[in-house]
């Protein structure tokens, strides 16, 4: 058990150490970041492999537990998202080595990415709502800085809009935290679930937090900031933002919904599901109209995020749990597939100097691996077998039909058809004969193979789902009561 707790702490401290080293020794930042990737990946993989046997882990930082101290809590859901984050950032790191190889490229990419990774890991492992606020702020500030790396008016405008959204959402969240602390006298998520009742103060606080997370998750109609920010950022940054950053806010909302929200939340859940359904349709239709591939992929993110909010409408506990498992599995599949897509767009931009969809008829003859990656990732986004996206959406569809929420089923199926339309719009034009308007730049092979590998991994997830879905059942919220949660007594100062 002490070993598991050590792994939990290391999952935060290793990337944090990487931040400091990358800043202090900027000339070696790239190599230091890759070392951090190797060490942190080993820690997270070990934690994921051992968690089903050890059970959920609760580490008392400094030996002080709730309600006074800070706790790190690693259950199946948290470790599943740690694994998602690690896989995505490791791929982005390999891609970024060649993407940022020019001396004119900003060296600050590596420490900022490491800082974002630290914030994400700490957020997923945080056991109280104020620590979630701190990590959410750190994540937002590092993400804004990464968006601004591209320079130019468009990138700076997108970054400033992102910054304002981050501050607005954080203020709303912090006000909700203050009200919850006033009502319950604790910030610990588990204790909040035990103490809060359906009173007016509680609902005001939870609605403020929900609104903040909806804004930060870019759910329709509060998605206005996401496409400009993601499309103006460098390709590796877009991959991380689209696959991971927006998921962090959704994770907070899911934690509070399953563990803190009192009875009587069905109307709010129905509203969130309706907004998710509109996001699927609206985001897909807007993606169809985009002239550039990168904007198309950005609006595709708006649409795909809508699927994550559909389970809020399902009231049956067992069916809702199945739907949430499908939504969370979609998080992993979406992170890998969307990262592959943004990397593919980065290759196209490097090759031809633009990403206009109507002028991509020359790409496939010279970038076959890149276009294959985009197409394979599109299979996951559409939800075609045997991809992980198919399995995730099938689980959502099955739960919706079982709960007799037929409108959800129609939205899931319709969203797949719309996704096929905008994916094939790009792939279809790419397979026509054309000539280059100017001399192309050579795209390094590793940049092509890494996005192809990510796209292939999103397909493999469709046939390798069992251990990952079993991981979600460890501890709360899907593993039942918190009995069996192991505390690190040797580090907490509690005698056995």
C-alpha cells in the first residue's frame, strides 16, 4: 500500500519537477521533457496495473486528512484519465520534437506543456473542491500561454478570449465553493456528499459550479471560445487542448454530479443532455461549412463533447452507470483520435503552407500516412466498427434505448452520420489528382508515423476495452461504497 501511495504522489511531483528543470535548463528542455515523459508514464502505467488489486488509494498530504488537510484520491476514474493524459502527452512530445526543431520555434513549449501536465494530474487526483479550483486555474493559465505560442494577431486574440473565459468560469466556480463550504463546513468531496441536502444555498452553489464547468467544457451555446483558440494554436497544442483540457472541466462536473449532487437533479440533467444533443448537431453542421481543415476539426470537438453530456438525462442508476462508462471510454478514444487529426493537419500545413479543404487534392499523393491517419481517426470520430468510438457510442446507445430515451438514440445515430459527412468531405477531396501551387516543405517521417500510430490506437481500443472498463469500477463513483479505500497510514501519521 505505501508503494501505491508513492506512485500517486509521484504522478504529480515528477511532471512538476520537469517544469522546474525545463525552465532552469532551457537549452536542454526537450531532452528533460522526454525524460519526464518516460518516468511519469512508467508511474501511471504501474498505478493503472496495480489499482484493481490494491483498490482505490487515499493519500493524506502532510498527515492531515479531511476536513482540515489535503487528500489525493486515486480511484479507477482518476487513474483512467491519468492514463488518457499520459498517452496523449507522450505522443504530443514525440511529435513536438520534430515540429519545434527549428531554432526560431519557442523553447517555452516544453516547460508550459509540462506545467499543463502537472495541473491535469493534480486535478484528477484532487479529493476536495478547493484543490480542484487551484489546479483548474493552473491548467487554464498554462493552456492560455500555449495558445499564444503561435504569435500573431489571431493567436493572441484566441488566447485573450480563452483567458477571459477561464477567469469568468473560475470566479463562478470559486463562488460556488464558498457557498458549499458555508453550507457543509468542509471542502472534501466525499464529506460534501454526506452533509449536503437539497436546500436553496446548495442548489445555488451547485448551479454556479455547473455553469462554470459548462463554460470551460465549451458546451453549446458557450462554445464560442473553443474553435478560435484551438484553430490558431500550434498543432501539438491543439491536440492537447482538444483531447485533454476541456475534459478536465467535464471531469469535475461528473464528480460532483455523481458524488455530491442531492436528490432532485433530474431537471438539470435533462437540460445538460439537451444542450449536449444540440452541440452534436450544431457543431457537426458548422464543421461541414468550414473552409479550413483545422477549423473543421475544432468544430468537430464541439460536436463530440456533446456526447459526454447525454448520460445526464438517464435516471436509472444501472443504465446511467453503463452510459457513463461509454462516455468516459469515448473520452479516451476522442483524445487519441482528435490528437491524431490535429497532428495530421499540422503535417498538411507544413507540407503545403495552408489547410484549405478545397485545395487538398494534392496531399494524398505525397502524404499517404498523414491522410491515412486522418481517415482512421475519422472512423473513431464517426463511431464505425471496430473502433473504440464505435464501442463507446454503442454503450451510450444501448443505455439510451434501455432507459427509453429514444431521442438520445436518434441524436447518437444522427451525429454519426453528420460526422461521416464532414470527415468524408476532407478525405474525398484529398483523393483527387491535383498539383501544388508552390514548392512543398518536407514533412519528417516521425511526424507522420506518430499521428498514424495514435489513429491506429483509437481503432485498437475497440477490441481491447475490457481491462480499461474494469479499471473504471475501482472505487468511487462506479465501484460502489467507499469501503475498501486504502489510506497510506505510514505516510499519514496514523498508527495501524
